[in-house]
């Protein structure tokens, strides 16, 4: 698998406020870590040694990227953050990483607070991801469920077949 082409200054300027849609995917935050054509490997190595703020300032001046892109890169100097850590445990129903003491899963919607009375709290987003036709869009109601859905789709090889969106509900 070849790595995606790095962003040029012209591309970055043309994209405006859009988030990067290529680069290395970080399953923990659900974002792509942009690569910049204007940075040499030596400059990337140097940026890994300086402070967060200095990294952001340098990236913005050398690449012309927006603050958001610079922050994403600076937060991932050493690559993507793992979704599963020693502080997580897989959901026993769908397998996405959860806090080890979780009593429910926001993705498959199973609740096991009372182990003798398991219940499903609504339609399973995990099941929607597995059964959706290629090209389908699946909308998630929370940022956390969206991140879990992105990870689940990747776990099951569906990340390139589906569009998974976080739809912020209007609370006015």
C-alpha cells in the first residue's frame, strides 16, 4: 500500500477550513494526520524535538497550513494514538475498545449494568455498519460513537465502502 501524497501549499490554501482527508488515520481522534510536501524529512525530525507551540508556529510558516492542521500534526508528532490501550477492554458484543469498567457500549448499544438482564438500548450502529450497502451513509449522534464507528468500520474493512458522519443535533 502506498502512502497518500503530501499536501502542497496550493492544495492547503484551496481547501480553506476543511480538515485533512488523507494522511495517516488516528483511530483515537478520528482524524487524518496531514503530511506536508514543503517539509523535508530532516525538518520533520527537528519538529519532533521542539515544543508544541514552536511546532505549530513552524508548520504554519513553512507550509501555509491553518492552525487546526498544525495542531493535528503537532498532537501526533510520533504518529497516531492507539485506540486500544492498557486502560481499555473490548466490548464483549462488538469488540470496540471501551473503559474496562464500562456498563454499556455506545456503538452496539448493549447495556450490561445488570449482568442478569442484558438489554439493547436502541438500534446497533455496529450492525448498521456490517449490513450497510457499499456507498451508504451512517449517521452517529455523538462524537464518541462516531469515533467508535470509524474504528469498527476499519476493524471490519468497511472504512472505504461507507460514509460515517457525526450529526450534531440542534439543541435550540
